[in-house]
């Protein structure tokens, strides 16, 4: 099981590196890479910046598929990890009691018992921290699903490349898993044992742990300062992304023709051309801060988000500048006052 966990973590990290590296290469000002940059840009284009007659495309309204998958998968992971975290609480209490008793009775084994206690505490803390991160991710994907249904009004001609479609499905499968990948095999084993017990014993004969509201609340109250700081950053980006998406969703109502585009104004649009991308970076930066930054998987996830959105925002900004003669020249691409 430990080898399986290491294999899953390594596979996810390799996937993020493999997904990020081509984008970074496309940004390098090296001669002879024009064809590579154009090809990658062709895969990344969608909506207004993608030619409607492009081949191998799907309707942009298929964006909803991403968030249906994301909500389904994130919810499964959230409940599975939460169940595993609750199952670990009694053993933690017993272990702490045993360690305290040992420290009083045997001076020689005190250091060893203390080491085991701290190790167990750290493991349980990390599990509950992953529950917290998955709750934040759940808030994100639920809002995005709501937006695709009620906020965005995609043009019938709006398309996206099929490789971009599959990349979106990959992202919303791998991103939630990256929040709990270090002990995902243990969670799977715990759920598998529960299912096996249900099959053998039946619902009426299964052992039922005594659950109290404090078992759900207390572990979150013990989260360290960086978890709550990350949550504040997360919801800062979360709120502004929702506002920017509302602005984009209302543009079609302001346009006289269904296929006509207008310049968006308001909120972070006053500073950058793609503030919804800026907010997305803030959101995943908040997840990274909330995690404590100790897991390389989340750093690689964040690196992919930044590289991918900066790449897409650069082309969006270029399109705006060429499309509108009166486009505000004081707007940056994605990072206010920087780029």
C-alpha cells in the first residue's frame, strides 16, 4: 500500500510537469519555436479567439462537463477522506493517552513514545487539512458549475479544441486528487474495508461509531494559521472571479447582435484583460498557502495553473487590442502593474 501511494504521488507530479513544460517552452524567446508556439496556441484557443471553422473542436458549452466531473469526483474524495479522518480520531486519542502513560512509567521509552505520538498527530493533522482543502475545492467547483448553467450564455458558434476539452477533464480529475494524494491509498483501503464489512454483515450488524458534532468541528478549529490565511486568500479570489464571470455573462445582453463582442468593464477588468484568470491564480495560490506549502504536488499544480492561464491571457489580451481600437491601453494582461 505504501508503494502504491508513492507511485500515485509520483505519477501526479510527473503529469503536472509534463503538462507545464510545453507551455514554458512556448514562452521562451528561442528561434525556431514559432511552429511549436502556434500549435500549442491552437490547442489552447477557445470562444472568441478560435475560428469557428477550426477542425477537431467541440461546443464551448461543454465546459459544463468539466464541472459535473469535478463536483462528482471532488465530492467522492471529500466524503472518503472525511470518513477516514473521523475513523482515525479514536486511535489518536488512545495513542495520546498511551504515550502520556508511558512517559510517566518508563523514562527510557519516553522519547520514542513522544516521537510516535508526534508522528501520529502530524499524520492525522494532514488528513484533516486535506479535508479542509477539499472543502475549499468543493466550493470552487460547485460555483463554477452554477456559473456554466446560470451565468454564462455561450454563443452557439463558440468552440474549443478537443485537446483543450480533454485537458480540462484531466485537470478537474487530477487537481482534487492532488489535495489528498499522499494518503489516497489508505483512504481507498479504509473505504474498501467498510464496503466489505457492509456486504458480509449487512447494515443492521455493522459497528456504528458514536459521532458528535465536535468530532466534525474540533479538528478544523485546531488548524494552523496558514490554513485560515490560505482560506481568506482563496475566497478573495473566489468572490472576484464570480463578479468577473457575471460581467462576462452579461456582455451578450448588452450587445445588439448575438455574435458581437463588447469591451468588459468593472471589478478587476479595470486593471487586467483577463481578471477571471487572475482570480483563478489567487484561488489556487490560496490552496497552496492553506496547505502549508510542504507538498510538492501542490506546487506543481499551482505552477501549471499559472503557466496555463498566463499563456491563455496573453492571447486574449492580444485579441482585445487588435479587435477594439478604443481598448484601454492601461490594462495589463493578467498581473496588475506587472504583466
